[in-house]
């Protein structure tokens, strides 16, 4: 953690204490702190997690190999093994991941909204 992050955490701790003790009555600050909590929650959802905690329900996810390679992977319960999409072969086939040393994972982001009829992204 850098010095700015440490300083920001110290300030957040102080503001939270002031709000909790009633020494600070600022609705806007309470809203800001609630938003900061939400950002921290979302940041945690998008952080790399240990592969041991990855879902085993056929959910496609982003996997990280100990070698530094990032792949799209899925756990196939029938085989009891991880499979991954290998862009190197460019054939769209799932490859067995018996020896690929997966060490981390994170969920895929939600796809962008698509406007009906145009096929283009939109909000």
C-alpha cells in the first residue's frame, strides 16, 4: 500500500469514528462513506482470488496461471478438471488444464448493454 492509501485509510477511520460517536453530523459525509464502502466491496469482487475458492458450477471465469498467463476457464464437473480456451491454437476448442498451474481467478465482467435492433452497445 502506498503512502496516499495509508493516509486515506487513516482519514476514513477518523471520519467513521466521528460519525459513530455523534461528534460529526454531516449527511453528505455519511453518503460519501457509504459510497466508499460500496467501492471497496466492488473492488474486492474484482480482486484476484485463490483458485481453491473458484466456483465449480460451470461458470466461465478468468483464470491466472502461475506462469503469468491469463485464460478464460471453466470447471467441468464430469471430468473433475479445469478446461480453458486457448487463443494460441485459435480453434475455439476447450483444452484440458491438468498441468497449467492455475493459481487465481476472478469473475468475468458483465457484458455491456446492447440496444435492441442495432447490435451496438448502449447504456
